[in-house]
């Protein structure tokens, strides 16, 4: 059974990106052991590495103990959130102990725009590729026009997106790096 870590780039409880990850979690229940990461971390500062923050070490350990990771990123001003970039940075530290190296990662995004958060997703992929993560290039997974794909309780109702989730999970869990 694969260990899957879900990371939402949003700190907001009612985030569409967190809701998208919940839809992934629903489809993963029979095929994987799922854990959620908390990215509410102190801002990265090399001076804090001497007394490495417990929350950052927890994130690092979750990444190290996972077989695959799914990251959902909102898009703010054509980029990812500060919270997600900060979490990526913490998990790459301390120097020489990069938790991302060799990890299979699927980056997804959800947005009100028709582009579905593409710019933020590419920004996250760029950082992860630099850190030697194995980032899935296909299928790309960006959900645009979210207000028409989730109901009033933020539950995914769009059938095509649900199908796309199933295909992405299959690829993520079965293909080797």
C-alpha cells in the first residue's frame, strides 16, 4: 500500500485547493494510506536552522516517509502562495538533507480563472524540479472555473474532474520514476 501525502498550499479552511485534495483522498482510500501536511510554519530563516522548528521537521519527516505527494496550489498574483513556497524551502533544509529528492509529486491547482492556476502550478514544479523531485509532467491537472465545479459545501461535483482525478491517481500510484 502506497503512502500518499497531501499538501494544500492554502491556509484557508474553505479553500478550493483543499477541497480538490479531499476529492483525491476520497478516490485514494482503497489504494493508499493518506496523510495531510500542515504548512503553517515560521518563515524560513537560515538562523532558525540551528534550532530546527518542530513543525518544519514534522513536514520533512512526512515527506521522507511518503511514497508519493500531491500538492494543490492556489494562484495569487500569477504565483503560488507564500505559505507553500515557505514549506518547500523548509523541507529542503538543512543543507544536504533535502526531503524532496527522488519523491514522486503531482502538482494540481484550482482557480476561478479559466487557466486553473497554471502559473502557480508551474512555479511549484520549477522549485521541486530544482530540488530533484520526480514531478509528473502528464497529466497536467489544473481546474479552472471552480465556482461551477464545486457545490455550496465545496464538494467536487464535476464528473470530468472526478474522472481526471482517477486517471491521475492511477498514473501516480502505478508508474515508476
